[in-house]
C-alpha cells in the first residue's frame, strides 16, 4: 500500500516525537543497582543533608546504598529532625541506621545522646575524634592532633564504653592519621588505645584512607589486633594524596577486603571528606560502582 503525500510528513513528525520521549524517559530505575548493598557515611553529603535531608537520602538510596552512618547530631536532633522522625525517614527510604558519629559527647550529655541513638535505631556510638576539648586542629597547616595523651583518652573511652554497653550500644573510636604518632609519653596513640581499652566495651572504626595516609598497613593492624575493627571507612587516595571516589585511587582494597574476617569487620561505609573532581552526590555513585568492582557486597 502506498502512503500518500499528506501522511508522509505526519509519520515523520510522529517518529521525531517517539525518539524525543525515549531520550527523556526516567533513568533512575535503569541506573539503580539490581541489588542494593553497602553503606554511606553521611558526612560525605553533609551540606546536602543540612539543606534537604529527605531529597538527599532519596539520592543515597537511588545510588544503591542500604546502610547509613550519621554525622549530624546537634541539640538532640539528627539533621534538624527528632530521633524518631529521623528513624521514620530512614525507614521510608529503606535505609538502615547502623552507627552515629558523636563528636559533641561529654560525661554530662552522654546519657541523652545514648537515648537519642537508641530511639533513632543506631547500634554503634562512634567517637570521631578525641572528645571533650582534647582534639586540636591547626587550620593554617591543616594538621590534626590531640592533647592530654593516650592514657587519658583510653580512660575516657573505657568510661563511655561502659555506659554504652549498659544501654545496649557498642562504642567505637574512629582514627585519623595523627593517632599513629607518639604522645608526650612516647606512646603511639592508636596502639595504646588498642592495648588499654577494654575490648568488651571499646572497639574501633578503621578509616582505611587515614591509616594509609599515615604510612601504615591496615592488614598489619588486623594481624596485631584481630577482631577489633568492627566498622570501616572506605575511601580512596589519588596520586596527590587527596580523597578520591572508591576505585579512582591507588589503595589496594581487594587485599584489605580479603582480611575482613581477621579485622572483625561487620559493616563498612563509603566516605569522602572532600571532593575535587565531582560533587559529593556524584562521588557516591562512582564509589558505589567501585565497591562492586572491588568485590564488596
């Protein structure tokens, strides 16, 4: 059957519309991993979380993550949400709260913070830096440090750990690079903590980037202190020594991952403190694909 001259331009126009519709169809479902896995430290997207927690968490879930670690607790709220409301939002997004960084903890407010973490559904109470005024930061040289020494820090962690255990939470300490230096008494801070903190009440979150930055080997620490590193921060290092999305740097994550049982690792999170070649929301997508390529599940 011949198509007359009138219908030819109509059919051509329809074809253009069809191609346009295909080009602009939603792609979220196609890009979302078939089976979401892994965790994200929300410190990575802290600015976006402060502006719009709901929209940001939706993007975290779309990127393929299932677990989260908070780093936005202030005045009894997580990202301006009550503990109960924050838990409800995570439930809605099908995200599981696992751990919370509680940098503002003191002996006066620890009971309230523990109660808020339990209400929000967290399992681990993480001390991100030496607490209660003992953390130091040199903004000019961009160097972190601490005062008071490893012995005092260990005593503080043991006291906080006992309180957490009594309430059904686990206390962990998160390292940077300065804990691999010696204090005024000649103690390598992290080694002292591992040897003098009671393993039944205090364990550790290993930041794989900062261990590497300090010139140390994560696997060597797993061998020396097996079972103590319950959580990991997984972030890569570029050729300039800067933070990079997972898979876009030179840290040998496959070797580290092969020793996860020795480490005692229960959960892990992508974390990227700063982004240089992409936005944080772009970085978490790149890192999730990197996790899959490395063999994280």
